[in-house]
């Protein structure tokens, strides 16, 4: 990937100039919901959409008929000051492949020493990527759709890390947190800006930056997660518990999702597997950047987001 490295350097230079010159756009007008609104809309927190992390997500239907996705935010008392900044920063994220925030609530749900706040996002009726890969009642995703999901998520990660001020490194990327709209456009739904929010709460917002070691670790973790999602798009199965096994990545080509049958391009499959291998190995080997991944997906495999 020698050519990719040269293009990467040029692209990173352009991105750094863009980042320095750009100003964060103001958030859309966000609605503040009462705790009673949230509890009623989620049927007493019984409409669970995802409970794979410590902070659950719920489907919500409000009295005005609006349907949304409610995500819990668990805070210690010391974190309370950071929540308004997190809401403000999340409200500024505008990308085709990121779930849009349109409201929030400040509680008062409390469990032991934790306070719970709530973020209200746009609703995606088609459900999560996990549902489409594992639910036999869902129409199987075809090969072109899976390729476009991979490049869409990579584009969202590039936006978060290179186009946001401050950059965003705390992202949970999995088939459970990637939502699909009616056109199977993927949208990341689990983004945490807590470290950036803490910086904004204690420093001059224009000078706050995640330390370099935080950026390195955050980038590696997110790219590793991207690799896992790409493997799941290929196999239809969550590979997190097997991916570190010896010889796993060399035998993955034998584990193609049966739902695909023979309806895939072998060259594209090999290219996507190469990207997945680079992402997985980046956790403890030579680091690669999201622009490099996008270049490979778009130029080598020739995936577009149309």
C-alpha cells in the first residue's frame, strides 16, 4: 500500500488545514424532555432496543407521535458538569452515517451512585445491522449493500476523527450500534464525547485536545472495531471471541455468510478481507488511518456510497 501511504500524507495535510480553518457549526435546536416524557415514551423503559453495553437504548414514542431512539448516559456525581457540553457537542455532529441527536433529558433516574441522563436520537425503523444479519425474518443483505455499509461506517469514523473539533475517539462500532434506514444507509448510534466534554468544562474550548496517547489508543480501538464489523458483514456472525485465535484470519475466507450464496465478487471479497486484516492487526501492530482504509475501499475495491 505504498501509493496509499503517499495519498494518506497528502490527505492528512489537507484535513489538518481544513480542521484549523473550520469552526464547529452550532447545534440544531434540541428539545429538552422531562423524565416523565422519557419514561412514558419508552413504556417504563420496557422497549429495549439494545442492552449490549452498560448503557441501554430504548425505542420511544412520544405523545406528539414522534418516534425516537433513547440512549441512557450513566454518570457519576463528578461527571454531572460534563453532560451539558456533551449534549452541545453531539448536537454539532452532522453526517449522513451518524444518527442525529434531537433532544435530551436530565433525569432523575438513579441507581446506587450513578445518575442517568438520556439522549434522544432520530429513529431508524429498519433496526440494527445485527438484526439484518441474524434475524431469519429479515431480508438478507446482498453483497453490494454490505460493501456500502463498510465504506459508510469508515467515512463516519473519518469525519469524527478528522473533521470534528474536538476530534471524537470514543465510539462504539458494532452490528448492534449500527442502525440501517429504509435504504440500508448505515448510521452509527453510540458516540461518547465524555473526554472532550470534560476538557470543555475545565479549559478554553478552543484549546482542548485529547492527549496524543489517548488519540493513538482511541484510533486503534475504533479501527479494530471497524475490522470486526467488516468480518461480520462477510460471515454474518460476530467474530469478536475468535478473532485473536491463531490462524483465524488465514481461514476466514472459508466462513462466508451462507445467505450470500455465490452472489459476491471474489476480487471484492479478497479486498474486503485485506482491509479487515489490516484493521484487526492495527490494535498492536503498525497503525493505519481511516483515510487509508477509505482510499483502499474506494480505489482498490471501487466501492462508492451512491
